[in-house]
């Protein structure tokens, strides 16, 4: 499965795998794909350094990349000064805090033990945190730097290019893709409506060729709805130079969701069991539908706050829900392909099924085309 | 482009084209596809008869089909008696009528001339109307009968099969597709989120293989997001036995939208310019986003009524908006591929571009697969 882009990056298959888990990222690269470690979970640069060390030691010299989150719109006080997390916390209305407290109480979610900080932090969404991650990342021979929100700042693109790193950015529309191209990025990840995490309204079937046309000759990776080899073949038929996968790796044996119940929920979910909700970050992100997302959609509630306020507001709550595995509220970002994630398998097992399914799909369309 | 289904129906290409326009349906069949005439616009059986006569005379003996709309849930009074249009009209709250009146007044939409009935009627959505259409249709050698809402009643399926007519039904989820299969239909049209008209939440990239797996060995047609040969190749890679297209024919020279301004709006729209709204029928249907759809989404408004009340409520308003071509309010059901409908072309021109694009996409995936 070779495209210009996969050749340029030196990978066997044009399958990019985004994951928050170092063991999964490394295994994807070892299997012949391109593993991309998501950095949003890391608040301390040293933690990221430790995990990049691990990935580097376990990829057998195969290429890998890093995904950071730098919001296009910064939260700034008047006069452009940088805001601390505490400044941003202070912007959260008391009514919203009370709604979080009451929703957790209704479901009997225990408090975190005295002195235990929230493990799930949203600070990775803030530019200053992303920049400290980049200071670490540029010490590693990463081949790709992706930004999940907006175009990266010009100086970051320059710095990446100086290190021979390709820069990718996620786009939800042709207009958005063109903006990235104008900013000087190298790869557009066209993130369809069906994708897990932040998505726009346009489905991959329409968005992929839209983005390809909008930024040609820049390469486009199709994201959203890609969990089988047939879907890879479809994305490549639409003009993509590869696929950007994410959800499919969440239920691999190498993944560590820290919750057996969450893994079971993912394995049981159908493609109708996700929702595009602002509950987690303040921007629409597809995730498992739970009583937590329902509460934020309830017209009787206060509704969500804009990014990054919503993320800060719910960070501790999400930690508590995860720690105590409160089933009704337990969720995670995941795409509509969750319906096909029905068994735990190794990364290698999933990867091999992707490439086999791709070959089957090519056989199929060739038969139909009479070739 | 030959699948088992296209062979069974005797068409050259597995491209099904749904259209309210007899001239378009006939031209699709003549071009080597399968034209399907939408019957929802017809209130008088004689009008349908006249247009089916025309289609039959203009298909050069090629096969064609008919699409009717029989809602899965009937509006019934207590005791199961059949309701007339007047009975249903009486269920509409006065506040909703006032909202329609005020919205039209705000945009200066003139009244219809004295004695001119609303041309756009919603009665085609009611089962008794659909049944009178079927009485006409069974006199023609149609090869396919599609139902746009739910499974057709058992007696209709039986009657179709007695006439050697295949029965198709639209589905928005695997569960929905299985229900149709259990009801005895022959073909599932998997209608993705990106489609024009009534759609569910699941995008074609995920829904198509979901439906294929759910009803195998029954054939699935992919609908939603199909407006190019590349998208056809993608749908077939996903396991579909053909594609069900609709929007793409709206801006052909054979189409008659009765409004130059509407055609211009469609040609100018991008894939971001549609919305899935209940404004037209009471069920979520994708259409051009307009100030009319915005008004129904406005939390300050009364919101929409359930099907078929909403359709009856807005029927006259839609006629007035169309007759006077009130630009801000003028819309039509259309899918996200409206972004690629940028020039008026003949049905034959569009069709040939679909088959050429399909061949290009097959070339492309074969190159990537190293074949």
C-alpha cells in the first residue's frame, strides 16, 4: 500500500495510527505503518520524554511521529498577556461548577483521595504546554508533527522543517484545509464527521475528495470511519494518500485504557452509540454517548463552556469517573467505527487484518470493473 | 461496472439515480444506469400515470423503477380508523400556523393568487396516497419499487414480487437494515448521514459496510455522498453492489426545479451549506441551509411538529417561497455533495463523468496496491 507520501516517510503501508499509548504507537510502526503518539495527556515534559524514549527504543528504527494540540484561538486577557491555568479557571461560572458537582453526586461518584491530583488534565490543550512538549520532541528523530486544532504557528512549522519533520494539521472542511496549506503545512488530515474526537459536519465520503482538490498537490490523509481494509481502499479511491486511524487501536491488547469496564463498553458499542458533543473540551468531539454527555445536552442544564474552559471545568470529574469506573458516565472519544471493534486483538493482528481487507477490497472492485 | 444486482436488473452500470423528474429518470436509464422516479410529488394518480407513460416511452426499453413514501408510523386516530388530510390538519397548533405566517411576512413572501392551490403537497407522504400510486405503478413494467421510509407493508411486498418487481427500502443503521430484511425486501439502500433528504446519524463510510454485514447476502446500495466516480469506487470497495444517487441530478439540464434562483443556489453552495433539519417533513432531512431552516432551529421559535404534521403545516409556505423565488428562504433537499455540483450538464454528461471517474479511481487504487 504505497503512495508518494508513504514512500517519502519510508513506511511500508500508508496507514497512520494515532494513539495516546506508547506501546501502541511503537507496535504500529513496527507492523509497517506510521505510529503517532498523542501528546495531549502529558503535562510534565519529563513524562513525554520518558515515553518518547520508550517509543524510540521499541520501533526497530522505523519512523514515528507526534501529535500535539495547539488551539487556533488562544485564551488571552486584554493586552495579549499569556494566561495561566489559574486565570482560566477563574473564568468558570459558579453555576457550572455546581452542575458538575450535582451530576457526579447523582451518580454517587466518590471524591478523589486526599492529595491525589486529577490524572486527566486539560492543560495539554494550552499553547504554552504544547510548546514545552515541542522542546522535548525536537530532540527525537520524529518524522511527522501533527496538530489536532488549527494550523501550527509559523515558527513551529519552520522549526519542524529545519529538523526535516513533516507537519500535518487536521481539517474539517475544504476551506479549513486551504488555510492550513497557506500556512505552510505539508499534509492535511481530513477529519470527517464520523471520526472520534474533534470533528466538523462533513462526512469523509465528501470531505476527502473536497480536501484533495482544495490543497493539491499537497497530500491528504483520510480520517474518520477508517477501521477496516475496505475503508482504507475507499479512502484511497477518494484520492487520499493514506489513512489516519485512531479509534481502532483503543481496544488492542497493547492499549491501556486503565478501565476494564471502558474496554467492555467499547467492545459492546454499535455505530449508533456515539455522539458529537462539547461535553469534554467545549468543541464538538465525537465520543461514546453516556449519561454524562446526555447531561450536558439537557436543555435544563447550563450547557457547555467554550474551549478551554469546559476542559478545565470537567477535568477532575472525568478523572473521578474513570478512577471509580462509574459505568453510566464512563466514556472516551471514539469514532462511529466503534461498532466494528468487537474483540480485543494485538496491534499486529489488527494491522494485518487491515492490509488483508485492503487486498480483498481491491480484488472486489477489480471484479466489478471487469479487470 | 457490473455487480450481481446490476446483472439481475439488466443494467450496464450499477448506478441508480433517484429523481423527481421523468426526463432525468429516463435519461439515466438510457445512459446505462437505473432511473428511479420519485412519486412523492404526485397527489393525483392520473399525473403519475401521465409521467410514467412518458418515462416508459423514453427509456428505449431500458429498465426503470419507482420510489414511493410510506411512513413506518401511520397517523391514526383511536380505533385505528384511517385519517383524512383534514383530520391531520386539525392537529396542527395555532401557534405553529402563526409562526409560519410571521416568518413569511418578515421576508415579504406574497400570498398565492386567489384559487391557486399549493403545488407542493405533502400528501404523498401518507400511506393512502402511496397506495393509490402503487395501483397505477403496477400497470407498468417497473423493475424496482423503493420505499423511502421504513419497510413497505407485507401485502405491498407480495404484490411487487408477484409482478417480478424487486423491493428496496432505505435504512440509516444496521438495525434498521435488518428490520427491512426480516420484512422480506430485496435490496437495502444504506442512506448515510451526508445524504440529501431523510438521513440518520451514521456516515456512509461506516454505514455501508455495517449494512452489508447486517443483511448479507441481500445486496446493499450505498446512498449519501455519491456524486463522482471516485465516490462510486469507494462505495463498491465498502461492499455495496451499486450506488443510489440523487442530488447530483438536480442541476442537470433535464431537471426542472422551476426556479433559476434555486439552481444558482445549488451551483454556488459548498459542502458546508446543508443542514439536517426537521423543517420540511418533521423528520431530519438534509437540505440547503436557508433562513427558513434557521427559523425552525431558532430556540425562540415553536420548533417543528412530527411527521406528517410539519409537512402539512409548511406545504403552502414552501409553494409560495418557490413560486416567488424568495432567495433567503429558497431551499431543497440535497446532500453534502452539493459542493461538487458547480456546472449544469446533461444527464449523459454527468453519467459519463461518473463512469470515467470510476475507472480513474480503479487505476489509482491498483497503482497504490502495486497491481
